[in-house]
């Protein structure tokens, strides 16, 4: 699986949300749809369609609040 180098924001809930994809690291695997080695066209393609874990995560901002996904859930529980 190909991997990404990213920049993003770290939230108080612990989640890291990508704000910018800097670079793709190619896995050079013919069965990975994101790789330059992947056949095109690939008839009946059942190849890997997801990136692997980020190769690097650069935190560009830290926010004390919950991320947008956690906020609706945890804001209701605080009342």
C-alpha cells in the first residue's frame, strides 16, 4: 500500500485530521491502485484501494476542543 506524508491538526480528543497531503510514497506494487506500477486498464480491478498508515504526520496546529466527528457526541454528554 502506498503511504502519505501529511500535515494536520491535533485535537483535544486525540484525533489527528489531515489538512494537507504533502507527498505520496509509492509502494511499487502492481496490486495497489495508487502505485505507478498498477496496470491501466485493470479489468475487474480488485486491487488495494486504500492508503496505508501515514508515513509521517506533521502537526501544524493544536486545538483543545473535540474534533468535528467527536464534538456532537461529547457535547451532549457534558450536559
